[in-house]
C-alpha cells in the first residue's frame, strides 16, 4: 500500500508540474502592530482614501480612529463607508462605489472580516466602471486594474486578503454570487494579529472552520496543484493544532490561526472551493447561519463522499497530521473524527436540524445547491442531485 501511494504521489507531482499558471501574491505584511503602517502604504497610491468597514466592530474597538489617524498622519484625506453588512449585498457595493466616484478616491482601505473585504473588492471594481455590479459577476473575469485596495482582515477565516474572489449576495434571488479575477486581488494585505484580541470565541471557531474548509476543499479540488497542496496541508496542520487554544482566547493560538487562514486563502486562490461551499451557501442565505459554521456542518460529509476518488490525498493528509494507518477509508474516518472532535469542543452542534433547518426544505436545498456549479464542478467526484440530497439528509440527522 505504501509503495503504491508513493508512486501515485510522485506521478501526481510530475503530471501537475508540467504546466501551471500562478498569479503571485501582492505585498503582504504580517506583523504585530502593522496597522500603523496603513497610512504609509496608502500614501503610495494617492491622497484621497476611503475606509470600507462594517457598522460596529471597527468603531466599537477604536480601530476606525486608529486607521483615520495613520492615514491623516501621511497627509491623506479620509472618507468612510461603514455600511457593510454580514453577507454584503450587491446594493451595498453599488452605494459604496458612488462614494468612490463622487470623491475621486485614490485608494480603498478595507477593514473587517470577509464581508468587508469582499464588498470593498466590488466597490474598487465599480469605482472604475460604468453600469451595475451585476454586469461584472462571474463568468465575467476581472482582468483590469481597479481602485488600489489595501485589505486588513480581522478574523481567522476569510483569506480574502489574497484571493481573486469576492462573494456577494443577491438579496432578490436569495443567492450568493461572485466576482472573480486577478484585478480584484488586493495590492497590499496587512495582517496585524492585534485585531484578533477582541474576536469572540464563537467567531474565532466559525472563521477557523471556514479556513479549515478552504484548506481541505482546495486540497481535494480538481484544480489543486503541488503548490496549493503545500498551502493546504500546512494550513490544516496549524488549524487542527491551534483552534481550541484560539477558541479559549489565546492570542498566540489566534495568531497561528490567522496565518493558517492566510495560507488557506492562497490555496483557494489557486484551486478554488468545492462542494462544501456549494452546499453551505443555502444555509446562510435561507437560515442566516454563519458561513464558517455552515462549512463546519458539511465538511465531514464532503471528506466521506470524496474519499473513493481521493485515496492518495486522504492518506497523505492523514500522514501529515500523524494519524495515518495507510488505509484510505480508515484514514478518512480518522480525519473526520478530528473534525467532529474540534466541532464538539467549540460548541458546534452535530445536526443541521439543531440549527433550525428542516427536512421539508430538502428539495429546495437540493435545487439551490445544484445551481452553485462553479463549486460543484471543482469537486473531484461528480456530484448529482441525488448525492446532494443524501448529504443534506445525513447532515440534518447528524449521521456521520
Ligand atoms: Fe469561505
């Protein structure tokens, strides 16, 4: 068994490295206290800045005034758009972009979780475009330059500071939609672990599960490469080791989770996400379940479902975590058990029904999940409506 696995591994490496395209990341600063550098970084792009953030977090904990101070100390004019809601809507992006155009903004500073960063990506795009943000949703690919964007993440989950994706919500259709393309990758990312001091335990856990999901989904994705696998495996190792400490409030553990979420962002930037995100979006758009929590509920089922076509990868991941038996089915079970234990330890329920999702929604859930083709087509094993129904059914009952 070991010999076969090793042979397959080297073949995979050879095959995948014959040809690949990879966009290099932009400037990334990971340092305690680096929030103070925002003004200096922003000043490289012009004199008129716009801070994009949510309604409460940045103001409540004094970060907004800190950002205003560092920007004005470098001579920048500061405008503020603090209206980004969780799961930001297309309308929010459109109203933010009006502010950009009305004030000839030179640089956008996005501060917050995935919602603030993704909304800011849309605002930076529409700031240089005419029409509606709907005109630029995927399958449109954003190749062009947008308003320069500095991204400052404040959770352990999104990875959005280094990705070419912005996930938005079409509130009329109750559906997630996405902007995709190298043009919306932030030019500068500033990761200051100090912002995590005030991140509460439940959000630390949910966003860490989003990152864990990114890492494992990218690892299993059809688009994975040896490079994305490096990011994925390292990220999984770190998250599984530090999630509980971060949940209990240790800033050192949170700092590791922050780093791991960044690695997972680099992984999905190459390989994308698969069925976990595709099936999870319904839970957010129809039940307001936190995006990371939705992924946590579905991740074990995706591992179980994909193991038959990803045996080598499952064994290699279990090996990296030091739990491999050499048998893919047993190793998948061990990986799933690690995830179930983490979920339990951070207070995540076993069943979707515990989160208010009902069996009588099943057909609606399936039909909506099947529309997230972009995620499903990356899945290593073909996913039919009947597969999705089975997975949701199991998840509703906690059958894993
Ligand atoms: Fe995500």
